[in-house]
C-alpha cells in the first residue's frame, strides 16, 4: 500500500476509532492471525518477556508493582515509573497529565514510608497496605468487582456460578484429572500454600488434602464475590481481611486447577476460567506485589540509601491539537487515507454503524504516561541506561507502536511489559520527534488497510479490553474526552 502523507491529530484519532470498531473481538482471545492474511506487527496481547534479560525482568516486575501502588483506579489514571539510576533508588513518575496535589502528596507519603520501614516484614507490609487502601481504594474496588464479574453468571438470578461448579466437580474423587488434587498438600500441587498457614481458617493446613484446600479457597472467594456484582456496592475490607483475600487470590491463581483446561468444557467456560485466573492474579497483587516492593525498600535501607522520586510535568510537552470532533464521514476519510482504494460499502456500513452518534463528541487528546517519561528523560543527559518502564496497565496499541518506532530511529531500548492492543481516539501524539510521528501514522494506516482483508464482519462488537482487565463502568463514556485507557 502506498502511503506518503502524514496524518494530523484529528485524522489519527479518527483512524484509531476506526481500528477500535474493526477490532470486533477481545485481544486476549484473538482469532488466528493467519486467518486474516497475517497482520504483521500487530501486538495481539503481546508481551516482550522472552526478550528481556533477567535484570530487566526483575526491574519490570518491581516497577509494575510500584505503579500499581501509585494508581488510584479512576479512568485515565495510569502511572508509569522508571528508575533513573543504576542503584534503583531514584524513581521518575508520569501520568497522562501533570500530577495533582493528591498524587504528589501521596507519592511523598508512600516513599517516605518505604524509606523508614520496620525490620519486621509483616509490620512493613501492613503499613504499605494501609496507605494503598486509602489512596487506591477505587483501584481495589475495581479489582474485586472484576473477580466477581468473571466468577458470577449474571444470567442466573440466584448468582449460581457455572464456573464454580465446574471447578468443584473437577477436584471431586473419580472425576477426570482428580488424581492431581488427591493426597496431602505440597508445593507442587499448590505452590506457596504455606503463606496461608497463619490465617485462622487455614490453621492445621499441613495435614489437609489438596482438594479440601482448593474447595475452601474457591468457596471463600465465591462468597465475597457475591456481594461485589455491582461496582458501586463493593466494600473493600479492612487491611487484615484484605490481606487474607489477596493471599487466597494469589495462591489460587497459581494452581493447576486454574491453569489447565477443564475437561469437556465449552468455549464460555474456558474463557471464564482464564479470565477468572487472570483477575485473581491482579487481586493477588495486593499481596505479592506489595511484598516485592517491601523487599526492595528494605534492601535499599540496608544499604543506608534513601528512596527519592520526581514527577514529569507538562512544561515543554506540545500537542498538535487541543480538542476536536471526529467528523461525520469516516468512509470518505478512510478512502483518502488508503489512496482511493476500492472498499466494500456494505462492510463499511456495518463497521461504522452508529458513527454519526459519535461524530459530534469532542476528543481531547493526551500524551500517555510512557511517552511522557521517554521524552522527558531523553532531553536529560547522561542517559541513565535503564530503559524499563513499569505501568499500572499494559501499554495501548499506539504507545506500543510509538515506542517501537522511537527505539528503531534512536537506537534505544525502551520497553514496557507489553500491550493490551486497544486503540484510543484520544491518544495524543506529541509534536516532538516528528520523524517518529510520521512512521507511527504510517503503521496505523497500514493496520487499517490490513483489517480490510477480513472477509466477514457481521456486527460491531464491544471494544477490546483495556488490559488484563477491562476498564471500570463509565470509563468508555469518558475515554474520548479524557484520553483514559
């Protein structure tokens, strides 16, 4: 495909909205790429873990957990964090906009707490969890609600869970694969089971059978999930109970019961199982993520060093547009972008059904946090050499493409944990690095062209999830206006 001109911000935003409509499936469960003629370079739920060194992987894990600690859980509030020194004691932080007084105050309190932790690991964990329970309350509510959403079948008025029954059936003696869950508990059958030993309802766990422990964890999770089917109704428990809930989520998500396919299950059950396991892992970050952060902070203390941090501000960051509407005729723009290529009108009518309702909505583009960090640090010398960026969510499609292009042009090695592959109309491309912007534009249009090779699109489905977990209710409604993801 021949594409020579660069898109302006309004055209780019319209192209991103088109891609969102083309992508009539969730990226964490995509069809075979080959079926659609090969969408080379498209990051379907793509990670770069296999390409990371051991040190990069450890830094990524720590920085992702630190970003989780800083996140509020509100739409568009996605912290990105990077180390600026080889000793891993100074952090540079960015949001999709300049931090407000609440963000600055909390980061000050959090890192002050992490710099003065008790030698007692349990006390230190409790101190950090208490802080998160205040600042990130909405984030915790959202994670609990998403676990509930993946476990409770809304079609059943009695909140009866097909998935729960299938999992309980699997561990019953005599059923297929049940031998995996027989005998006394050990690390091979339930990794990290020992962290539950001090909890009241798990005392004496050493002599329990694998199936008994799994059943208890499943029922316990189901019982609290029943009260979280509406986000507005979620009540985050006090720190002690939140710790127990998170520990169970962490342990349960790591078992073969949730990692392996269910025998004779249908597509709905398999999707429910993988979604439930993924969202349990996110809930479990309240346990293992904070533990990881505490270990790092105590290590810094042991070296008589202090944790410091700084924020990326808006000064010097330029956009090519403030706000605008997407325009009334996507088909005309698409034909222009694709050089007058003949397009199937019936298919386009199906894809762009309802576009007129969006045409008048105002889009206010914002540069996402990962790009803010890169541009801010690239203007400072010397280069810190640590190009691993942690985020509270995976990067969106356009950020993934922008970072990839920036690295190719500048010979750098910036990376995040991967992409959730969702496009956003309110994704802003900065005026800095125009050569990067031109190539990003080109690759977005190439993706649009490749999607036209899909032979059958029968309806516009819900947009893809914005991470391992979808955004909370209301996020989609404000996405175009705020640039949230």
